[in-house]
């Protein structure tokens, strides 16, 4: 009998020390872009009470078809391990990577319900954003999720919905005051979270310092930047996703991810505390920050009230989400079969970073120089450099 008591006590003690674990699945952009994002994530924790202990340098994570590292999120003041974050990276929604992702999510140690999907876009190519985002979402819907056990996918949708509801309630309470009940139930608005994916999603747009270059050198206007922001927010609102614009010196990557992961820490106080460091921003055009559960059609229309938020939302549902993965498989933005809603976006954003290629116009391609030939040509110059 005493043996049973001690076994019970020991088991209880072990359970009390179990550290929650989540998975960050990073895709999109180049290898350099993915590594830059992870470096920013680690370095931006420096100004907080938390620190990130990485298993390997962030600059080396995205070096393979499926990169991996793990980060321990520590409370600096208490010297306590709060959360273990498994980091996986893959290049993008190409069919050749689907088996890798399915195998990853089929393992017992990586559950769909634990995944935070991070999709990287880049201000160097804003006209590709909607097309790339559509490809990523359809890649998940049509090539990944159908390969998972139905109960795992259903449970993933349920857990993601619970977290979204919790973050939405937290945002609502922070806006209207903390005198409200902790369990306030905020009804979904029109066009909000009506197309849940089954995973939490964050879209991070890199190199936002280029916005000034686009304005000065390419003559882009405020109304065009507003259109891009409103379009992207309308689409992401349907999936309950977060949005952030990141420059090379942004301090928000860690704070936002920590807030999105805070429901896994097991207490409302942890979520409320994390929310205090994440302030929504729709004014500073190079530092846009829209946390999950905060946005709505009315807030989107505050930017410009002539934006067709209803048309964009319904068009994304009918023309993109009901398509198969091959609908956006090509690289040519003039390809036949492209959704009208994608074309509406690209018609406005076509000149960002250069003139749009017209139908039949040859693309100017700069051929790549062979690495060995380049090194041979520059050998004398390299030898002359004194270190």
C-alpha cells in the first residue's frame, strides 16, 4: 500500500515538471530569409524578461530540405524553462516536399495541434504575396491534411479554434478594460475565422525597410500600401492568422510568437502578461502588427472605407479555397486560370519593384556564372587582399 502511495507522489511530482512543447513550422522565402527570421526571433528576446537557448545557431537551421533545431524559452528572472519550441523549416509548397511534411506530422512527437505555421513573404516581391499564400494554403489543404488521420486533423482544428477564441477574448478585454469576466465569449464577426486551417498561422513579411525605397525610387503611393495591407488582412482574417511587417532591426518577432504560444502555458495570467508586450499597429507602415483574434472588417475599413472587404473575402473563399493545388502551380502571373481575386491584387501591385511583364514579352534573365569560373576569374583579386 505504501509503495502505491510513493508511486503516486513521485508520478505527481514528475507531472508537475512537464514542460509544454510546441512546433514552429517555417516556410516561404529563401534559405537566407528563413535563417534571418530565426535570428531575429532569438535576438529580439534580449529586451524582454525571457531568453532563448538555441540548440544550434539560427543561421544554420534552414540548410536542408527539412531543417531542424529546438529552442528553450527561459524565464530570465526565475531561471525557469517555460516552453520547448521545436523549429522545422522547409522551402515552400512544392509537391516534392509534401512527403517530408506528412512524415513529420505523422510522428507521435509532432502533433498537428502543436503547430504554429510561419509563412514568410518579402517586400522585395510584394506582387507575389497572394499567389504564394494561396499556394501554401492549398498545399496544406490538398496535399498534407488529407494524408493525416482524420481524428488528428479534427483535433487540430478544435485546438486551434480554442486558442483563437482565447486570444480573441484577451484582445477584447484589453481594449475595453480588465473589469470584464475572464471567460467573456466574443462572437465572431463577418468574414472572421470562417475558413480555419487546423493550425495557427503567422505571416511575417520581411525587409519592410524597402517600403521607403518603393516610395522614393518607384513612386509608390500611400493608397497602394494601404491597399496591400487591407487585402492581406482581409484574407488572413478568414484563417485567424496574425500578420507582422519586419525590418532588419524589428524587435517584435519574439514578443508576437510568445503571445501566440502563450495559451500553451496553461494560465490566463500568462496570456494576459504576454498580451501587454504585443501592441497592434496599423499606422506605422513598416511595422504593421496584427495579432490573431484582434482584427475585424470594421478595423480594416478604418484605413480606407472604399476598400471592397466583402468582395475580397468572398472571392478568396470561392476562387482560391475551392481550387486545387495546381491552380497556382505556375510561376507566370499571366497564366490562364488564375483566380480573378489574385489578378485584382496583382493589377494594383504589378509595378512594385519594376514594370509588369506583359503577355508574350520575353523575360530578361541574367545567366548565373559558374562558381568555379567566377573564383578563377577573381583569384588574383582575392590573393591581393590582406587579412
